[in-house]
C-alpha cells in the first residue's frame, strides 16, 4: 500500500487519475456496445437482474432516516444498561451544586457584656479559658486542611467525569463509523419507540459508500439499456427516448452526491425498473405489447411504493415515480418507446423475388449508393412487382405481429404520406433465428418516385425503415442478384 500511495503522489499519476472515471465510463459502454450490440443471451439478462437487485437493496438502505429523532429503542436502552453496569441512562439530572458552608461562630466581641465583670475569674474558669484558646488555635489549620482536601477530591471527580465523557464520545464515533449510527447520546426528550432497521441515521462514511455503489449499478443499467433500446429504435420519436437515456447515462457520472437523497434515488430506480422490465418480460412470456409494458410500469411503481412504506417516508416521495410512470405510458401509446427486444437485422428493395431462397434482383449500387449518400434505387421493367424484404431478430419462442407501412412522397409538396398498411399471418415472426425472421411485402404497378417503407410492430412503434427511389427502364450498371440472410 505504501508503494501505491507513493505512486499516487507523483504529478503524472495525479493528472492521469482525473481521467479514470471517463475511461471507466467509455470502457463499460464500449463493452456493452460490442457484446449487447451483437446479441442478447440469458447471461446478459442475469447481469441486468443482478444490477437491478443490487440497486433495489441500496435504495432501501438509503431510505433510512430517524422517523423520531428523539426516539430511544428498547434495544439501545438495554445496551446502555449493559454499558453502565445495569443503570439505564435517564434524563440528565439537574446539576448538583455545593451548598454554601454555614459561617463559623463568631467570637465574642468587646461590645458583648462580660458576665460577672466585677468578679475575679476563678481558677477553674481560667483553666477552661486556656483549654478553649488552645483548641481554637488547633482548629484553624485543621479547617484549612479539610477544605483543601475537599477541593482536591472535587477536582479529581470533575476530571474523571470529563474523561468518561470523552471516552463515551470516542466510542460513539467509533460505533458510528462501524455500523452507521450517528450518536448514542440520549436526548432530553427521549421517548421509547419500536425498533426498526431503517429507523437510523447513516454516518457520512456509509452514505458515501452506498451512493457510490448505487451510482455504479445505475451506470451499468443505463449503459446496457441505451444499447438495447437504440438497436430497436427505428424512428425519430423513439430515438428521442434513447437520447434521454444516453443523457442520463452521462449525467449519472455527476450525480453520486444526489443519490444520497432518497427521493432522487427512488425516481431513477423507478425509471430504470420500468425500462428493465419492459425489456426482460418479453424474454420470459414470449410476447410483447401494451399490456406487458403496462405491467412493467405498474410493477416498477408498486416496488417503489413498497420501499416507501417500508421506510416510513412521507408519500410525497412517490410524486416523481408517479409522474415518470405516467409519462412512459403516454410515450408508449404515442409509439415513442422502441419495441424491444425486436431488432431489424437487414432489409432490401428488389424485384424478381424467389421465396425459397429469399433472393432477388437489385440495382447494382453506384459508388455514392455504397457510401449511403444516395438513396437505393429500383428500376422497374415490364410492370414487374417491387418487393421489400426484411429480417427481424427476436428472442427464442417470442411471437410478434409485424406490419409494413408504405409512404409515398408527393412531388409537389415534398412530404411523405401513408398509402398502405400491409399485415398478414406470414408476417408473425417467431424468434430464435440469429439472422432474424424473414418476411416480405410487395407492390405492383407503383408509379415512379420516392418511397419510404417502415417495418413496425403491428399498431406499434417502428423497428426500422428504408427510403428508396423507383424508376422506369434499365439501371445504369445493370442488375445484381442478392440474398437476404
């Protein structure tokens, strides 16, 4: 450890250390892009479930708070009894003060009349007076010694009390650093409350640890969900949700201190829970659709309600999760949520289609078309049919109905308008094929012009789309035979 400490003191290492969070962020996101971007398997889902479970536990721990700050549980009273030898700490008694000493008897003064002044003192009285004088002389130094001893005893008692108080404070701090209690001192208005694990105040050390771990888990979930939802986003509207998730992924790197607030951590947990369940449930039930998204939203929100009730926080902490859940349902109805876990793998527009091999004739692409700068083209000859082919990946055994939406661009306005929605039984995909489930749609005798065909979940969000141009006659570079994998 000394070697590491010395190494961290070097200026070069201190400069590099500043980039460690960014390197870790980019490394994690890059790994997710490579692995999850290729294919999702059960191991990836288990990792996401582990992240979600860990976040669930940490949000519960961060919800801890002193519901009754003046409370004193029976368990802590028993512990106090044990530490004080069987006497429970009571309310601080009023400080005791020393009663002022009564003034000593004053010697007789000259003003006091002497008894039998005229009479001469007898020998007995003279002896008694001499003894009294000697005793008075002895009492004066004795009183001084006793007072000094009393003062020394009082000073020693005060020192012991101060040392005991310092030791008690040190033990309380040590306990706070170890298990999270802020203080073991009994307030003056202490009341006995029922013991609850979450009825406590974590120390700053533990708050920092919990928020750091929560930031890590939230970051892992954001990273994976951004990749998964991006793969399924086929429209600008659904891409906006991915952009929001990506912004939160970046912002997560700066929100560690904010996660100490139970309301903030609960809101993020609700959002991630809904998006995680919406992605995971189709792998379990082999179905997608509004009912399953609604189930994801409701379950995630109810889990947040359970955490709130467990922690005895006020219900206002549920306002943000309720708003987030409502907005997500509205976004799904508006087809702004990508239809995860469906992913468009490949698409092409062609003619002379062979259904057995899924091969057809395409226009030999030009250099600009290869770069994606110019739209693909179809040169229709002899009134041949124009086919649009696609392959959509889905998890094993998942069934989903697809539809193809044909849009035609009006040359006068330059805007695309919907002309056809095509769906049939053969467009019900069955997941499991790595290259995706293949299906097609066709149009006959379509006029020349620009088209846009969307591949979408039936009555749902768009998975992908393709724009192309239709021409009459022969293509400049001829035809090429291609096959949909």
